[in-house]
C-alpha cells in the first residue's frame, strides 16, 4: 500500500512539474472555425420557455446585451432530448450583469463562479439561471485557466472542448455552429475543437470527457479518429495531475454508459488507467463479461468497477486515488467477497433473505441487489427486489414476562428463537415460538 501511494505521489509531482514548465497561453488571436447558421424549431425547444426564462431574455434584450443558450443544452435539443441543465452565454460582463439584475430587482445567488464570469440569478423565486460571460483562456495549466472576457462568440467557441459542445442557440431558434458540431452529431462523431492535443493540454480532464461523450453519441463502439487517440496517448500522464474526485465523476459515467466494455479496453490500451488510480493490470476480461451481464439492469458504477479489481487490497488502492465514498468501498468489498460463490447450489432466496434479516447495516439489501446484477440473474433480482424483510415477532419484553433471567442465557434464548424463526421461513408466529421456550431454556441449562 505504502509503495503504491509513494509511486502515485512521484507521478503526480513529475506531471505537475511538466505542466508548470508547459503552461499554455491561448491569447485572443486564435480565431478558428467558420460560422454556419440554421433554424431549430421543435416542440421541445418551445417548451423551454417558462415565464421566468422569457423574463430573463427580455431583461437582456432591454439592456442591449446578447444572450444565447450554450453548450450541452444545445446538443441535447438537436438530439431531441430534454436538457437536464441549461447554461446561458452573454456578451455582458459580470459587472454589467450584476448592475442590470440589480436594476430589475432580481436576486443573485452563489457568487462562487463570478471570477470565471458566471452570475446566477433567481427569478420570481422559482428558477435559477446561470449566465456566463463570453471568454477566452489566457493561461492554462492543464486543469485551471485564467480567463479574459470577450464579446466575440467565435472566440468563446474556440475554447470549448468538443465540436458538439461548441454551439449556441438564439431564442429565435437560430443555431450558431462554428465547428460543424451539427454535422458531427448527425454522423455520431465525437471530435475535439480544432487541434486535439491543444484542447487536451488546456485541460487533461477532457480526455475522460471525450470517452464519456463517445459512449453517449457514437453509433459504433470502435469508430475513434486515429489522430484523436494518438493525442490522448501522448498526453495520458496529464491525468495524474487531475483530482481523484473529478476523475471518478467522469469514470463512473463512462463505465455505466454505452460501449463501456469497449471504451475501457481502449483506455487501457492508451495507457490511461495507471494515472487514474486503477491497477496497472486491470481484469478487463471480467469487466467485459460483467458489462454484458449487467446490460439493462442499471448497475451502480462501483458494481462494474469491482469487476476490474482482483481483491480487497486493490479496492483500498483505488480509494487512495479516487476518494470513494464509504458505501462504495463497502459495496466493492461485498461483491469481491461473494462473487465467486455458486448460489445456484443453495437456496438463493433464503441465503439472501437471511443476509438481509441479520444485517446490522441498512444498505445490505441494496448491496445484495448489486451482487445479483453482477451475477446477471434477472429472475432472482426481481424476487429479492420485491421481498421485504419481516419483523421478528419476539421482543425482550416477551422473554421477561416468561421469567427468562437477564444475562447470557437471555441473549442465547433470544438468538435461538430467531434461528427457529429463520429456519421456518419467517412464517412462525409469536405464540408458536414461545411454545419452544421451555425446550430451549432446558437445553441451555437453566
């Protein structure tokens, strides 16, 4: 364990040093792309216009500032999907936004993003709107950037990661596309804006974002662009400087998304896994098998990640890097401990129901369900999902009334009654259990 942590620490120091020596300066003179416009007019787009959003648009129009929908929401609308979040971009600076919202008596909340140009307004105490000033990255270190505000929409598009995320949408339905993002969406291609190496070196987390979006967009598991994969391979060590929390945030979406088995194999072949805190030699065959077994069962990320790990030591090594939650660690340890057991030779329902009833922790049923998903047993999964643990009918008060003395005999008697209740399939009543009391007490030597 200590050797692992030391090795990872050395890797991070080396990477940070290289990043410091190679700080990227991307001044406003890089103006790539060619604007293509078209109209988007779908019921889904029209349904976005709540009274609060209409008010937001009217405020910016009234004060003479351009406002458009940006990034992922545009991508989702083109794909006829309802956006989970809607981000807005504007030509107004943060100070101008604060002034106009103050004039309109609109409450501002959460000022953490202000230095990066983001102002959050709450309208009618119903909806929050995050609005970000157009910007360029002046200095980047592979993860964070110093920004400079601009009024040029094309310059802002230049700094974004993928072509499918670099589009804007006006409120009249005009789509502003500088890098053929609409065409790439139609062809189910995932491409970096401009030069892949330059985009990756601005923020190494984009490596994982590429694979996450590949799982969401691509129609073929292995249609990666060769130049893109080579750029990722050449910059793989940059992931060592990314926080474990951010890596896990992306990785958990990758391994539960489409083509997870193919994507993980590709990531391993590019040498990414050691910089992500995963074992140098992951069990990719087991992972691919479990991806197939859990398809359509909505497994938790940790359920699939467990397939890559050989033993509990590797769980703790991964935790050192990814900062897993306590429940994620418990789930991985549970799956690794139980996955080799052949439940078909026993009575699975009784085995698992006993585990649930005897559990001292409230999450046991959830862990069991994930283990059953790992096994790919859909029938048992349905049965256990619908099964609720009954309540043990005997209490300590019942034994006290029967004059069972406090102490070791009391606890052993209660435990023996509980075993009888479990053996009888949880169907025996309190009265029937109490009829066993004399025999149990005699056996225990009272």
